[in-house]
C-alpha cells in the first residue's frame, strides 16, 4: 500500500515544482529549506509533507528517465 497524501499537499507540491523546478533536488533536507523559503506555512508537518512529496516526484521522474535510456540502448543494440 502506498502513502495517502492530502490533495492540498499534492497541489502545492506540483505548483512549486512547475514554477521553480531549478530550486528542487532529490534531497529532502534541501527541498525542506526551499519550501520554507517559498511559502508561508506555519505547520512543520505540512511543510515536511510537501517537501517529501516533491522529493518523491523527482525520484519518480529520475527513474522514468533512466528507464527510457535503457529502452533506447536496447533498441539500438537490437537494430
């Protein structure tokens, strides 16, 4: 089972990633600081959830890119 995240966390995380993609990395601590700089969130828990979801999204994107590279290499080798 996956983790359940509120729509608010997902929406804010996606908005921040689309507006400021260069500020985020696959490091949670770095993303936590970036979220603190960009938003006015008084709750530590909410800030951490947003930073964690951003980290999760970036990890998924990196895995997807790696998978595409492997598929391209295999198709080139078989051709």
